């Protein structure tokens, strides 16, 4: 019997695959430091949203029923939306690599296919943790008061995991469209309605019934709810956290399989 | 397409754009699965043993596959880490390659600021990090200015002296002539001739007498004079020259006398060994620069 597809084991085992992914994640992060404007752009917009919702719209949004004031309500939504938007850079980065030929070099080397994708998403994960921490500082400046350190760490971790799972959706989109500009637009447009039609910025009860139904059926609402409970200490964590984690698991499994398959096809 | 390349030698795949050269290299470098046929590198099947193949090959090409946002040094270190070289070796190997390719001064600059020639040299350096036994160079000098091309040729000649097995694709006859031990002429996805540069030239025939009319108006008269030499078929070359098979130096004197008598002015007259241009023209009926669609099927042995 002959093996038809090279397994990671053939190139030195799982340890090497992880090591390669880390090496490539390092490359990705170095790009970020070379393009500080990218980091600025991915934080300016959410900072504006914080200010906009905190001071312009916030006064007319009633969160009394949830037991927390608006700024504490808002920041969970900001965290989740910010990482969702930041995840788009995964697909853009991959499309860029594909267009530049560097992927050909990687593919002519004995490194596992998934390491190239994992390196990209892991690097983006680190970047997203950084962005969430910046947003936390901004939030604290405008009145966010995390309930406990453990809760805060949990909130950041869950948000980052959410962003990581969305990175794999973005990876699949980027590999499917292959063009940098298209990846940028295609990765972004659907996130707008998805993140706004949720409990991110307003309590679900204020939405019309049909929109509530939609909002409840997306991964955004349970994730926002779980992050909010961890940040504020109000409400029960179990149900939204479970649903959120299940969503992420499904997204990760489905999109990583789709992405790796797509990667093999296009390259 | 079928060709083979003995270890330690240089094979030049010569052909126009779209002849299938790049496709052949991509198959051998495990980037593309062959639609049909088989290909092996050092006895390893490029499909079933792709992983092992990747460990012994290096690839550099017309689209310099380097990371623009990293520095030259970082690029080479990244490649070294991905080949799992020992940490100490990664730095020394990167430094040595930067030195060898005259990139030491630019080592810590971001590649985006490099010239085309520098990028190609870095790309070539990156393909050598793991000391490959077989190196694929896909049109390494396409699009480079003559000076960068010359300096890249010198580097490649060094590699060849070190005994690297090299498969080179090119659309430049001069490049194949200078760098390759053997040349496979590729057109329309098949190898239409293979041999050393001399063997290929012999295929076209022996030396020819060449003359260039001093003005296009005297072309007809020139052909007529050459025809009267009764030395063989008179050919009008795309370069504007006229040729006729020549057996010896005596024909040059005879032609000179005949031209003077007929009053035909020429700017050049002399014997010439056939060039690869002549080879290409004879074999394909068109010049190397012409383009044809790629044929997808591929068969190659190392």
C-alpha cells in the first residue's frame, strides 16, 4: 500500500507542524509591526464606535432590564464586533500571500499545508488579543468597570476565541476569492448586519420579533451575552457560554476543513 | 513532455512563453499534480513522495517568492526555520548567503525597497538555504536588465561549479547556451529536440555564410548573388541577414568578389556557426519569442 497524501508525520511529526505554524505566526506578527497603520485602522473604527454609542446613542438605549448601565453593556458588544471585523485580515492576508507567490515557496518546502493556514490564524489571534486589550483600556476610560479580574480575563479569552473562529471563516473566503480587494469586501460586508443585528449594542427585547429570532440564531448574540456576564457579573453564564462555545467549535471544524481543502485546490 | 537530467548537470528547458516550461517545473517542484504521466526527482515520485521531494529541492522563479514586508535577512531566517535547521546554523547560513549574493549591505532593509535584480538574488538565496540537491530555476532572469542578468548568471555558474543539479527554464537562447550542459527545446507542450548546444546546432547543419545588406533595397540583389554561388539554399533570416550553407573560408572570398562585381553593398559578411536562434527557427518554424498556448500534459524524469 502506498500513501497518497503526505501526512504531517512525514515531515517530522506534529511537533514540527506546530513549530512551523508558530514560525509563520511570527512572520505574520512581524508584518503587523511593519504596518503600524494597519493596527491603527483596526482600532480607530471601534474606538469611534465606543464614543458614538457611549455618548451619542447610549442615552436613548435602555438597558435597565439587564441590570447593568449602558457603558458596561456596550463594551461586550464592542469587544465581539471588533474581533469579528479584525478577523477579516486573515482572508486578506492569505489572498495577498497567494498573489505574491510566497505561498509557492512554502509549498515547495516540506511544511504541512495546515501550518500555513494555522500560522496565519494564530498570528491574527495574538493581534486580536492586543486589539481587545486596547479596547478594554478605552472602555475603562469611558466608564467600564469589570466585575472581577477572572471575569475580565475570561471575557478577553472568549472574545479572542470568537475572533479566532471567525478568522477561519475569513480564511475560507480569502482562499475562495483569491483577490485581495475582493477578499477585503467579501470578508467584511456580511459582518455588518450580523454584528449589529444582535445583542451587541441594544437589548434583544428592543428589536422587532422577527429580528430577535434572527439575532438569537447567530453566534454573535450568545457570545456577546457570555462576554457581558463575565465582564459585569450580572446574569447567568452557563447557557450563553455553552451555545457560544458550540458555535465556535462548529465554525472551527467546518471552516478549517473547508479552508485546508480550498488551499490544496487553489495552490 | 519527456526529459531527463543526470545528477550534477544543467538542463535548460528552452521555449517560448506558454510552451509548458513553467508547468513542467511546477510539476517537478510538487506544486502541481501532473494530469497524466509521471515525474521523479532523485528517484522520488513527485506525487506519491512529494514530502521527500520537497526536502531535496530548491525553487526560484520569475515571480520572486520572497516576503516583501520582511528584510532580506528575515526572509532567509524564516526559510531556515521552516526547514528546521539548527538555530545556530540558521543565522550563519543566512549571513553566508547574503554575503555570497552581495546582499549584505541591504540585509536589514525591507525587501519592498529592493530592485528587481536584488529580489531575484534573494529568491535564489532562499532556495539554497537547505542546500538542495536539485535546483529549479524558472526563468530566473526574465524581466531583468542586462547588468542584473549578467550578475545572476555568474552566481548560477558558481552553483553549477559546486555540482548542483539544475533545471533551468528560459526563453533566452543566450542564457541556455551559456548555462546549460544540455538543452531541451520545448514548444507546444512537447520536447521537440534535446542535446548539447553543439549537437542542436549541428542539427541545423554546419556553418553558414552570412551577409547583411547595407540597405533593405539591396536584399534582393544580395540573394541573387548568393544564389549564383551554388553553395546551397539561400535563407532570409528574420534578423534581416541572408545565409547560405558554407563549406570553407574560400566561399567568403568568392562571395566578396561576386558582390563587388555585382555592385551589391553589404555591411557584414562572414562565416558563422548556427546560433540557437537558427536552431529554434529550423525546429519550430517560428522564433523563440512567439507565443503559443500551453499544453497541459506532462511527462518528465529526472
